[in-house]
C-alpha cells in the first residue's frame, strides 16, 4: 500500500514537473520576442515540491489570472506588487519565485509558470472602415490588422446611390475643368512669349506630351495663330511708324538744306541791295532797281519763315512718330500684362476647382470602385505608420504592410490624394 502511494505521488510529481517545464520552455521561446506591458492579461501557476512528504504542492491561493496595471505593475496576494512591464514571462516567473521565497520564507524558490492569456490591444485609426481597439495576436502584420478593421472605408446602400449621382456630376466637372485648365495653360504660354517678344511659343512639357490629344492640338494651333497674327500686326504697325519717322527725318534734312541755301542767297541779295542803295544815295543808280531788290528781300524773308515753319512741323512730326512707336509698344505690353494677370487669376481658381472635383472623384473610387469606374487612374495605395513606445519614448515609424505588429501599437492608415498632373501641367517650359 505504501509502495503504491509512493508510486502514485512520484507519477503526479513527474506529470506536474513536465507541465511546469513545458510551460517554462514555451514561455521562454516566445518571450524572446515579447515583453509584458500594461493591460496584458496573464495566468500564474505556482507549485512547490515538498521533500518532507515527497509531493508537489499547488499554491491555489496564488494561482489565477492577473492584469498588468496602467503602470505595468502586478499585485499578487502574499507577495505584493511587482513591476512587470518590460519583463519576459520567464523573468517575471523568476521574480515572483524570488519575492515569494523572501516574503513567505521558503527554503527553496517555488516553480512559477506564467502564460499570457490575452495580449494588450492594438489600435487602428485613419482610412479604415471600422477604426478602433482590437485584440492582438502573435504574428499579426499591418495588412492583416487593416483587414481586421474592415479594410478601406465602405458605403451603405444609401451612400452608394447618392455617390452614383455625385460621380456622374463630378466626372463631368473634372472633364470640363481639365479642358479649361489646358486652355488657360496654353494661353499663358502664348502671353509669356508675347511679353518676351519671342519668335515662338514655348509650351510646358506636359502640353507637348498631350499633343496627341486632338483638343490639345486644337488649343495649341489656335493660340499659335493668335500669337503670329498679333506679332505680325505689331511689327507692321511699328514698321509703318518707323517708315514715317525715316521719311520725316529725310524731309527735315531737305528743309534744312533749303534753309541754308536760302540763307546764302539772301546774304547775296542783301549785299547787292546795300550796294544799290549806296549808289542811289549818290545819284548814280535809279530807285526802281532798289525797289526790286527790296521786294526780292521781302519774298526771301517770307520763304525763310515758311521753311522754318515747315522744318519745325517736320521735327514735331518726328517727335509724334517716336511717341507713337513708344505708345504702341507700351500699350501692347500693358495689354499683355493685364491679360496675363487675368489668365493667371483664372488659372489659379480653375486649379483649385479642378483639385476639389478630382479629389471627390478619387475618394469615390476609393470608397466604391464599382460605382466610380471609368476614372483616369488607379486608386492610390494606402500608406502605413505605427505609433510605438520604444524604450520609453513614443515614436511614429513608417511601416510596410508586411511588418509585424506589436501589442500596444497604434496603426495609422492614410490614403494619399492621387497625383492629378496639375503640377506638371503648370510647370514652366525649359528653354
């Protein structure tokens, strides 16, 4: 009978020891990658081998489930509080055994088996269908966590019906605004070329890429025709004014030559008149000749005044021609500046409207691709980041969809706005 009891007790001891050893080994293998933290739920089992009776004694009063507090501490009856945050299950088991030996006064530390029964939760926020708190499980990846949260946001049946109507409207708005945007960009390029008195128009690279589009080709041809017509008209007008100026300059030269010739002739007649006057006073010549010379001098004085008046008028006309040339150039520059300013203002407003309409259409594609089918591009890929406590400091880390999540992580899912191509369209052409 005694032999049977000893055999039974030894069997129970072996089974209990095997269970404790297996649990400790399992915890040690998993503890290499996991450390305890606040809100973790654990189970504790304490066994003691009492050599006096040769049996395994289970401390049932200590065994049970425990939750780590907000500060990472755990309170165990008869033992007290232990700071468990940052420990592995093996390290916590050793700490429990040591403190239990000291508190109760055991001859040898007991066997303590600790297992995580429920990990602290993770949090998923951002562009997901059901953001919130979710339980953690080992090996969970970022993409799997996003799946737990329902994936990308979804619409209700009512939302789908409303979205279908909005998509039709937004798609039309996007197409119209895109056409207006291209027209304004081409017009701006033409105005910049006119302002710089360029020989040809330099269009942005994105416009050059879209020339295979018939509408873009038509816009380019229209603005090029306007550019050539206005440039030719300006050149013709300036050439006419320059020709008038050259003609007036030649006329001034001719008049100045006539004035010089008339001045010389007048000097000669004046000398002859002085000689005749002297002879008349001496009675050596008749007065009719003197009167004829005086009449000639009077006519020549009239001619001088007429020539000087014509010369003055010609010089005034030259000044007017120069002013007209300057005014024509300034007027055209002012008109181009005003038109360019108005075009830029319209372009800025159109860009804002286009981006709003394009974003609404893209969001519709993200929320319900089947409803928003036919959009110009694929929906953008989600961008992930993780807010994690690293060595006591909270950090936000960039993450891939295959990265494994840790308990307590906050996963942020962000859907970036799609590239609408506006920046490339507005980019200045390279010289």
